[in-house]
C-alpha cells in the first residue's frame, strides 16, 4: 500500500500542473481583468498603473512562470478582491464547505441505503415503485429549485428551520475553540439541514437506485441462497452476506461524489448564503480574481486526488481480490 | 423500529428548540442584508459602493455628504481655504477618539491622507485613484493638535466633496499593522467599532464608546445574502431589517407581506446611450449619421423612457435633461418627450429619409449584460424604438466584465453603447466631470465640443458662484442640444425595509444607519 501511495505522488504533481495550466489559460481567455479594479472614472494612466501593480502588464508566459515558481513555494499570491493571501481566503471558507459536504454525504449514504435495500427486497411491489418514483424525481429536480422551495415552505411558512446563514463548527475546531464549537453544534446542524438536503437529494436518489440494482444482483447469487437455506434470519442474510458485496460499486460512486460535492455546491451555497468555498470560487470567477480562482482549483484538485486515493484503498480493503 | 423512532425524536428534540435562535434581531440591533461581501476592510482601498457603505460606519470623514447633498461637518467642525485655493485647513472637533482608545488628532487625519498616497503601499480604488487624481493631492500635514491641512495641486471647486470620500484612520494602530493585517482589522474613527468579519457571511459592528456623530442602534450587522429571493425571504421573516438591491420582481411579494415594504428611490446613476464621436466609427453609415447633432437630437424623441421605467424597471422615473442630477440641473430644460413623429421629421430634415425598405441607416448599439437593472431588456427596447423610426439597430449584448468593460474603457465601444455613470447630489460639477477634458477617462464618446470645454476654463478661473452657475447652465444647454448622450433615466434603487424600523433610502446609493430608529 505504501508503494502504491508513493507511485501516486508523481501523478498528483502532473495533474496539479495540468490543472494550473488549464485554469490559467481559461482565465486569460476572459481578457485583462484590470478594468474591474479601477474606479468608474479612472483615467488611462491610472488604468495602466493599476495594470502594472497587478502584474497583468507582463507577457502571459512570464505571468504563468511567475505563478508556478511562487506555487512551488506554496505562495498562491494575493486575492485581488479580498487583498489577502489567496490561500488564507480559501482556508477560511473551506471548513464551511467541508461541513456542508460531510453532512450532505451522510444524508446521501444513510438515506440511500435503507431505500435501496427496501426497494430490492420488495422488488415489484408498491414500496419499490414508490421509492423508485421518488428516486426518479430526486434525480430530475434541480438543487436550486429544491433549495428555494425548502426556504419557502419549511423556513418561511412554518418557520421550522433557518432560511439562510451559517454558524461555524469546524472552523472553531481548527482554531482550538472546542467548547464554543460544541456549544454551536445544535445550531450548526439546524443551519445545515436544508442546504445539505438540497445538495444530497440527488445523491440519495441515485445511490438508492444503484444499491437496489446491486442488491438485486447479489440476492440472486448462490451464496445468498445457501445462507438462507442454512436457516439464517433474513436480516443477517441481507446485512452480513448480501450488503458487503453490494456495497462495492457504491463505494466507488461515493468516492467520486465526495469530490463532486465539494466543488459542486456553488448554487446551494449561493441560495442559502453559505459562506463556503464554492461560493468564494463563484464570486472570484465573476470578479476575475485570478489568484483566488487558481488557488481554489489547486486546493480542490488536491482534495479530489486524496479522496480518490482513499476510495481506492477502501475498495481494496472491502474486496481482498483487488491488489494495489 | 421503536429505537429508531426514539433516536430520531431525540435528534429533532435537540435541534428544533435551537431554532428559536432564528428570531428577529434584538431591539438594539439593526441587520442589513447585502448581496455581496465587502472587498476587504482597508479604508485606503475602496472600490465598491457596498464596501464604502460599511466603511462609513466604521470610519469618520472630515466632512460628509448629507442625504440632501449638503456637505456637513463630521470629524471636523470647520474649514478654511487658502487664498490661492490650494490648501484646505480643517479644524477637528474636540474630544475625538480612535477605536483603539487613543485620542484622534490632526496627526491621525494627516497620516490617513498621506497613507492613501503612499507609493510603497500601492493602493488602488476610489481614493487613491479617482479622488486623488481629481484634486491633484500633494500632501497632508498636521498644523496643530486639531488642525490638518490638505494641499492640492490647484484650486478645485469640488475638492471638499471629494475630500469627504477619504476615511480617517488611526496612526498608531495602522503603523503597527502590515498591509495584509490592515485589510481585515479596521481600527476606525467613526460611530461604530468593528467586532468581527466572518468572510462571506457577516460583518458585525458595535457602537463606539465615543461616537463622533449621534446614532441610535447599539449594534449593526451586515449579512451577506447573495441570492435575491433569499434576501427577500429573510426580510419577510423579520430576520433582517433592510435589504439592498431588492429585486424588482419581488416588490409585490414584499409589499404584500405584513412585515416589510419596498422603498423605491430614483438614484443618482445616470443611464444613457453614448454616441461615439470618434473618427474610427465615422466610416460606418450609422457612425457618420450620429456625428450630426441634428440626428442625435432626433433620436432623443424616438425612445419612450417613461414606458421603459414603468414596464421594465417597475418604477416611475424622471427622464434626464442632461448629464446632471435633477437637484442641480438647468432649471429651464425639460426632458425630451417621446414623439416618434418629430423624430422621423428631424431625421428627414437631417438628410436621412427612409429608403425603399423603410430604413434610414443602420447602426450598432453595444451593451454589457448583468450590471444594471434589467439592462438587457432595456437595451432591446431601445433598439426596437430606434427600429420603429427607421434606424435599423443591431443590438449587441456582450459579457460585461470580459468583453464590454475593456471596450468601454479603451473607448472602443460603439458607435452607440449603453452604460450608467455614478452621479452625485452635492455638486453639478461632479456629474459634469465625466467630461472634464476631451481626453478624460469617462469621455467614452470622444466628444470634443469646444463650447462645452471652453466652459471648464471659465469655471476653473473664478470663485464667483454666480458666474460658475451661469456657465454651468450654458454648458448644460450645449449638452442638451448637441450632447453625445441619448438621455435615459436615473437608475431606480429598491430597498426592502422591515416594518420594525424607520429608515429612509438616499438617492446616491449611500446607506446611512445613523438616523434609523425602532418603530
């Protein structure tokens, strides 16, 4: 396993290099962002001075090489918008996104498993039909619409949960303020429920369908029939014998999904005023804050790479036939 | 199953009682819902209205512009101008303190002005850029404990209003901080002290121990709520007291609620269509046509501006009579009426009759999308109005930041382009400064009218208020008859205001919470 991880390091460096290059080119296609950083009445001289100050007066390849050389020293540059080191801005907003991601994943996993199993056990019955109809709906409803409907009916009409906002938990943990963090936890959860649900509803639906089909395949296997013929209870047959094998494709999907969720909760973060990384990147793109976008893309890429690595390791652990 | 139900009940039992924290703000707290976060908290580097609105609560200015447009004492109690008009000496009020507890003196004020201009700190934005360039800032010096002098390169009739845009901060604290630290730890001199900034979420302020101007609420919270419908929901739920940039399509929902109302105000931002006068566009048929003042005047009659306001902006508006905001405008000029027949007659007279296809000439109108209120539809409506009088208009809607703004700033947008320009209530000259010189930054039309620019020489060479006003009116007449703008409207601003508070919006997009009270 150690050598496998070691082998992945050069791949990671190559991926990060590719990501920075693609991001740099994509952002430069948008043109010179200097104009967004001068006042409305700026003179041509002032625009030129600002361009120099921001470093956009240099040829593109020089700008990229400067960026790369700074990156090697873990210097991501300063955010043009926040006037602070880009990495600091990322690290300040990352905990909120991790909270949202983890909570969404928990809903996605623990919501989809019972639905998938129930649908498989009651294949062809009304339970199966109903659950799969909901799953189809979940995969069809856009998260922004679901978010707005949640705000309208759950927050505004019956006032069960907050409309928007965020109460920090992870950030306080990282800052060592454990007592305050755990005091905040119940409120943090109330603020997490709606945005997490809006993010996770799609995943619950997809995973439930996946678990159902995976379970159906496993349930028809000889070893399941054997387990039943030994007189084991249906609960043991399902949870101990069938579920472990049915779990394999789901692990792959969940691994991929973690990366997708961490970088893909932008719309939900905007709707629920969630101060996370997704919204920061979205704003940074709108504001042409090139250093911040580049830093965010590198950090997100690293996350995805690490999560994929963990997925591979877990997969090997679940299925001993797989050698890394 | 029983265990499961009990577990779920416990979890919900733990969670739902805490939803009581989502209550209306306490009586001593005013909560504002903003669409975007502040661009840092560095008082020397401000380039957005939202940031300036937050900063003016943390930092005092020597003088400040009031709602009515008067320039009133703030940290300073009086000022005198030197005979040559180059030095403004302000006397600070007694007993001022910085939020770090130190006394606020003329040295702090001088430091604040000089810090903005410090080349090593390389600030950009409104003060370091537009303000200092406009007043030709030379230096600031402390003459005594309470007297600070701002030295300009030359006399300037709008210097006081521009000096009022510079925020005074506290020398001792700022000298100890790096530029990065200063960007998130403001040590102010204004009515509210900074408490915390949760990036992307909220900025919390509390009343200063010794506020330089009276204020009612003990705490002010600026919440960042990017999505317009979510801001509306928070307002209706009573969780925020006021929202800026309320979406026009949600006006009905807010007004129908029992908890809030929409306050509409005609802003100071002048929305217009520019007629590019540069030779690069004169080679095209449309570009050549709009070189003629007669054609430009004819097109003023072709667009139904009040209908655009009512139907696309959801607010009644007054059509502009020119470049200046209404309270400073020429008293005898009336807005051009919508009269397509006059437009057609004048176009015929100007030598542009309809051809066999009903077309007089073709022209392109460029615009950026997403910057101004319902901008795309407004531009499409203008194109249709021009089409109706035989001017075949090709509407080009471009990406605002990547394509359109570079074109505008490089003065390459045209031959017609749609844009807005921030204005002011406190001086006609501020509004007119868009065209302060043929090569000025915002003269995107490259208008070179001698009669107009001659007026600036007259104004700059006198201190006689009567002569200045007379010259302004003469210039406004020139602009009305021959100007390079198709006059549209002052962009309306929409604020949602909770029924819990008394608060009135200003025309100039500035948000003051000092006079807000609980009902």
